[in-house]
C-alpha cells in the first residue's frame, strides 16, 4: 500500500523537529561566518579596459566593416592576452614569483556584446599588486599585439582601478552566509523527515490510533516511586478518615 503524507503531517514533523532544524541552520551560518572572516584570504580586484579601434589606415574614413571585424576579433585578443607569450613578459617585468598558469588563474577577460572594448580583471591579496599586474598586462599586450597579429588597432582605454569602496571582492560574507542558511535549512529539514521515516516506535495515543487504526480505550500512566508513596499515603489517610467517622 502506497504511503502518502498530508500537509498536516508535514507541519507536524516540522514542529516536532523545530529545535533540531534551528540548531543545524544556525550552526551552518556560524560555520560559514567563521570560514569567511577567519580562514579565507580577502581578494582585491583591479580592472583595466582595452579598446580595439579602427586600424590607422582606415581612420580617415569610417568603415563599418572594419569596426565589425574588430568586434569579432575581441575573442581572439582575449585568448592572446591570457597566453604565456604575454604573461611571461609580465612576470619578468614585475619579478613575480608565479608561473604563467598561476597568473592566468588570477586573470579574467570580459567583453560586452557588439563592443570594441574588453576589460581585463586581476585578483590578488594585495590591492597595489593587483593594480600593477593589470596595468602591466595591458601595456605588454598593446606592445606585442602588433607583432603577433600584424595590426596597429589596439590601445589602452583606461588604467587599472580598484573598486570605489576599496573593499575586497572576495569572499562575500553576506552571500556566503545566505547560501549557508539555505543549505543548512535544506539539510536539517531533510534530516527531520528521514528521522521521522526511520522512527517506527510508538510514543503517544495518536501513534496507536494511526498505526493500529483502533480507538484507545484506556491508558496506564507511568508513575515514579515518589508518586506511588504519595498515593499510598493518600489511601491510608482516607482509610483512617473513614474509620474515624464510623467511630
């Protein structure tokens, strides 16, 4: 027979395991906060923009075809700027103790749709170092691209800059704790239903009616030794009172 669960049962289980759900969710949020604030190293990001403009020989006359071709080349430029050819020169100029692959991991290149401008972002634990790396990458790229592709249509649109508020871009405490809240809540609710499913013991009169589908006619209450002694004294007192009345 297929078992079904009603909305009333769901609320009953959630209410029954509310303390456990609350504790697990709070622990998840606390763990996220501790990891974010004390274990993760803040990362700063510097951005610079590079313009892919018309080639010098076509600047005298606007040519839509040339502009469109430059837009299509932005993806190619993005791959080139992350290549060891560019990054090795950057490492040598700044005397960085990293490999081209490690530096590439700090680098991201983004371009807007149908735009001749693409941005180069560098993340580092040191904001000043992030600025230097971003600016140097742009300069080395602008110097070497004419040789690599035999073109002269790339220029640095703006120098690297940090975020205006000066705060690190990673980690993000609010986002991390929000994710921890959702994950902790999902895990705790799932655990509550799992424990309820695995718990086949009978604890209340309602459990008897639910599992046996029979009405409860009576119940034997659990009594402690103190309760039994108190009941015995009460009976003795009543018996003595009755005997006094007869006398």
